[in-house]
C-alpha cells in the first residue's frame, strides 16, 4: 500500500438500539469489560491512518464523553438511516482523506486482519469501493448480496424488502466497506429514501456504482463468529462468549495456562506473563497486569491489580492492589484499594488490607484487618489483629516497625507507632506509641473467684 494514502474509519453509532431495551446507548454496552465501541476502534487502529470519526445520535453526549480524545464525533439528528449517517461526515472529511472505511459500531468482533484485507482489496480495485460479505445459513436479518450471473455484486437487499427468493440467498452483507472518498460523497447524495422503513440505506451505494458501470469488489469472509452483530442482549451474550474465547486463546498462545478456559473470565486489555496458570472460576478485570509463573485461582476476582512474578492467589478478591514477587495470599484474602504487598508477603485466610503497605516478608496468617498502615519488613501480625483506624470522623495511620511481633487479637488504636522489634501480648489494646524492642501487654484475664468443686458422690 502506498505510504501516503490517508485512510479514515467512520463508525456508525447513532442508533438507539431499541431491541436492547436499555437506557444506555447500545454501543456503550460492555463486551468483556469494554464498550462495544472500544472493540471496533481497537480493530481499526492499525488499519486507518487518521483519527476515527464516530457518528453519534441517541445518547450523543454519553458516547462523545466516552470517546474523549480517541475519536472525533459527528452528530446525526434525526437518525434517518445508515446512508444518512455516513453523509454527516462529509463536511469533516471531504478533501481530507483518500479512503473511508465505514462500519457499524454494533459489529465488535470484526478483526483488524479483516479490515486490512478489505482495504487491500479496495486498493487494487479500479472501482469505487469494496465490501465485506459472509456466507452463512442463518441470515440473522442481514442484507442479502445479489450477484449478477457473471458473479459481480449487483445489489444489497435488506431483509424487510427482500422477496422470498432473495431471502434464500446465503451471502450476507457483513457491514464493513472501504470507499474511495471522492466517489463516496457524491454517491451518498444519490441514495433515495428506501420504501421499507423510509430511511436512507447505505447499502444502496452498490446499485449506484452498478448503474455507473463501476466494479464493486466483495471480500468473502469465512468466519461467521466475526460477523456477529449485536441487536439484542442475546446477541450480546453470544458475542461475549466469542470474545472471551478469543481473549483466552490469545493468552494461551502467549504461554499462559488455563485449566478450564470456559470458566475463566479475562477482560480485554489485561496483560498476563508466561508460565502463569489461571485456575477455574477466576475473573480478571480492568487495568490488571500479571507477571510470570503465578498461580491465580481457583475462585478469585482480580481487578485493577498489578501482580509480580511467582505469586499465589487462591480464592481471593483483590482490587486496585499491588503484589510484588513471591507473594502468597488466600484462601479468602481481600485486598482493597491501595493495598501494597511487597516481596514474600504471606497473607492467609480471612484477612483484609486497605491503603496499607506490607514490607518484605510480613506474615499475616489469619483473621486480620489492616487499614491505613505501614508495616515493616518481617513483622508478624498475629491472628485477629485489627487496626482501629477510624475514629468516627477520619482515618488515622498506624506505623509498625520491622521484626515486630503483634500478638493474637491485638487492637491497634490509631494513630499509633510501634517501634522495631517490639512485641504485643495476646489481646492487647494498644492506644499509645510503643518504643522499639519493648513488650506491651494489656488486660490479662483476672481471677474472679474459685469455683466450688462438686463432689462426684452427691
Ligand atoms: C445493517 C445493514 C445490513 C447489514 C447489517 C450488518 C443497512 C441499511 N443495513 O443492518 O445490510 O447486513 O447492518 O450488521 O445499512 N445507525 C446510525 N444511524 C442511523 C441508523 C443506524 O448511526 O440512522 C447505526 C446504528 O447505531 C448501528 C449501525 O448503524 O450501529 C447499523 O444499524 P442497524 O439498525 O443495527 O442496522 P441493521 O438492521 O443491523
Ligand atoms: Ca445491527
């Protein structure tokens, strides 16, 4: 392809998506954690050379806000069909681009390679555009491709106006086109209102080219899955399953093991290093980066978390947390926002850590809550330890030194500082700072009275 060729992607996203029965614009419904629209933009990234243009209408503000800097948006108001939608981009794009890829934002499974093929086909086509078709037994309401006896594409007929014979046609309009821009603007103006729904159908550009005796090229695609279009929530769930499988396969091909991919839910954009194993029933969401040689799950939920190498996360929940190398948590550990576990930290069952740093080698085996705390290296947190960090108004910090031994069931009433090497007795309620290498004990059980022993004879 010529280097200087300017290619712009146009995504049609103005429709409400009535069949979704939702207040949210259809294109913002998530698929593997990211809006449908994100997936389409992602697939077009390496294909287009210019910033994409999204035609918005229903929920325009919401969609435009979501797009931010990632695309330009153009308003279509009212929404008079896909041809009318494409027409709205003329003032922005005329004279600014050589090729225009037009696709529908409700087709999130189309791959980058497929768009590339489409552009390459159009590049060799002396005619004004190329389009993507798919041969499938289930027509799913798609437009049918009409071909001339010599095989060239003659028209696209929408299902609602197709004759019974045309409805039998197995070649369908997948919903992606690559146009010669200069030709497109003129052709869009020639589209007439379709008698079906009274809309201007983009698909009518085929007949316009044919009338002018210009060749239209079709890229016939064979991956039915890629052309799942989302009109209902059932389609959305089908697309979700397909996308999830695609994501899981790509991780496995990159060296990640999954004992049961069908119960492994990894969102788009998550990064996982090689020789990490993901066990069943595990959910990995958001901006999560996982290193190498970890074992994650079973039964874990990991969100916006950074995991180093060699960690074990068993039946645990983490959110906005950092685990450095060789950290081992669970079963039933919970890391909340701002939990930072440095190397070799061990956290056992029923612990919760929030806004706290546990330095290298800290051990926290059972039933503890650590909030707003900084815990020095190799300190041991006994079972049932609690940082009482909240005084009813604000969160107070707890600082614990290195090699400290916090006895079981200690209450650490913040703000509090405990020096290096200090020890607290079981059940201590610590309200004052503890100097280094000092033992504090509190509230030992007192003898109240001695029971009279009943003699066995009585
Ligand atoms: C469309 C095609 C059909 C194709 C199918 C593939 C037309 C006329 N039909 O049908 O041939 O097989 O996609 O998925 O193009 N939109 C706007 N403005 C409008 C109307 C729609 O931006 O005025 C957007 C929608 O938000 C949607 C996309 O265009 O993202 C497609 O519209 P939709 O109504 O879903 O078209 P289909 O009936 O699926
Ligand atoms: Ca559609």
